[in-house]
C-alpha cells in the first residue's frame, strides 16, 4: 500500500532545477543565473567568524540584518522581511494571502515558482501572456484583477525572458490595482536593470502600502549558496504575516553575517554589474551574429529563440556535450528557446562557439 498524500501534492509542479551541480568545474555553468565570481574575501571572513557560534540558533528576528538594510534603503526595519532566499518570502506570501476562492495574477512565462503559490493554497492562478517583445503586459494584468484577486506579481526584470518594463508603467499598475490587493514586484535582478535607477522603486512604498519589493543577495552579491533574500514592504502587516506562516530560524547565522558584510561593499557591486552588462552585450552580439532573435535583456542572462528547423533538446544536449550548460525554454514556459546566464568572457565565447557548431 502506497502513502496517501494531500490532493494538492498532485497539483504542485516540480521545480525545473538545472543540471550540472556534480559536474567538473571546467564546465561553463550558464544555466542558473548565478554570478560567475566568488564572494568577496571580507564576506568569506564574516562567514568564518559566524561559524564559531554554530552551537547557537541564529537570531530569529534577523535584527542586525534588518537594521543594516534599513540604513541602506531608508525603509523602517519593521517593514523589512528576511528570507531563506527571496523564494522563501514569495512562498510565504502565498500561504499568508491565498486560499481557495482567491486569485493570484502573474505574467507567463515568468519565474517557475509562481505556479506553486496557487497549487499549494487552492487558489486560482490567472496568467497573462507576455507581449510580442517578451515584456509584461501591465494593462492586461490590471484588467485581469477581479474582486477575488489577492496578489499580483510583476517580475522585473522578468525571468526567464530577461526583459523589463519602466518604473513609470509599474506605478501606473499600482494606481489601477485596488489597495487591498498586494502587488509584489520581484526585483531579483534590479541592480542590472539600466532602464531606471535600481532603487527608484523604493519611493513608491510611501504611497502604496500594498506594495512589496522582493530582492536577493544571490545575484550581484554572489551569495546563492547561502540563500538570503529580503522584501521591502509598504506595510508592516506583510512582514508580520509572512513571518507568522514560516518556521522559526529561517535565515541561518552565516547567511545573516554574509549579507551584512556584503552591504558594506557597494563599489564591488557596481563593478560586478558592469561585468554582467559587458557579458550580456557579448552574448547578445554573438547570438545575433548567428542570426538568432534575442530579447532586450536587462538582467544577467539572455533569452533567445531557436530556428524552427532545429530541436531544442538536441541543442541543449549538444551544448552539454561541449561543456556548456544552459536552460531549455520548454522547462521555463516556452518551447524552442534558450535562457543563457552571462558567465566570464571565456565562458560566453565558449557558448557562442559551441552553439555556432550546432546550428
């Protein structure tokens, strides 16, 4: 006799995790939107100091990290939520806001975790197609809001398509959405978005208590392995609610220490953004030289369409055989496409050459 699970388990999609974590280091890891550069030595030292206290639980209130983020972003500490990666806060928001009969609105294709929210809570997912340029169609999303809507998610820049919408358009969406509906702007890649000042969206919090800005230390700070994210909230009630539905001690001591130290090195973040943008331009130029359409990226990855005469699976497999790992579009919401993370210049060149051989 097999175990009997809750019905919702059948509805929750399996996260499409990338391959390659057990492969040799010489493989070009361009599948997971990670930084190709390691954390700063000062951050590593902060983690080492934290290891001496591993016999104690981490601070469950994340007080020091929230205070440091408050100084960095001029948002009150009681309106800052911390998470085991930004996904932790995202899933907790689903638990706190959604239930059977409620609706969550988001674009598609977008971040692969969004479908988990409705499936795990019994709510209804309302997906709005991207426009012809692979961007969010914010007017259509506003029209999709009903009396049942509890949460609207805007991934900006969007994962997997790399595109972004201007902040003025997001402000327009906020004006159109009722105040009791939470609007979450997932800004995991905001530092790399050159359409607007990365911190300009913070000014919207004062006028919109229903706004939540979701951010992470995983990308430009290079802390994927420690999993630490945060949310800047328009109202304290959101932070209280997401903390209430989670287990205690959701952010470990090493992650808190690393994040606090990382915030001291803004100049290094600027340099890493410059390298990411240079890598993005290198990939875009290489792909266009191969005759491929590339979405207008504002992230540390690019999204490209494959020719109709080739099979996506064959291309992904052929790249892996040549030591390059990328993400197949079929796993991310659209067939016959590739999502490619910006690596080092040598890794980017290796990818373009390998793809040229296959095409």
